[in-house]
């Protein structure tokens, strides 16, 4: 966690976990992990509000956050992949 940094959305008291930045000329908005010191040029959001962020029509939303969540199904090991019979 990042101390007492809270989500900037009105009425939300959750801790900020992501930042939202945007560039008008390229019509792009970026979601990144919250890092370092507070920056007044970015919006700090909780995970729920970051996940729900939408962009205007014609814009691109790039989610560059690194997820610490476990995968729903573990990836197979190299040996397990070798053991799969080839379908011909």
C-alpha cells in the first residue's frame, strides 16, 4: 500500500492502487501501477475505479498495470507440454 493516498473519485475512501494519465493529441489514456511520490499531473484511483475507467469514443485505453493476482489456472510445465500427444 502507499500510505494514506486515497482514490480521487468523490465519495471513495479506498486506497489508491493505480494512476490514470492521458494525452489529448494521441487520444490515449494509460492506467499504471501506483508508484513513488504523489504526482499532481496524474489521477490516483483505487482498483475498482481503475478497472471501471472508460475512455471517449475514438480514444485508446492502455492498461499497463502489473497484476499480482494468481492465474485462474496454472500454466502447464514444460514436461506437461511435452507429454501432450500430438493431434494429427
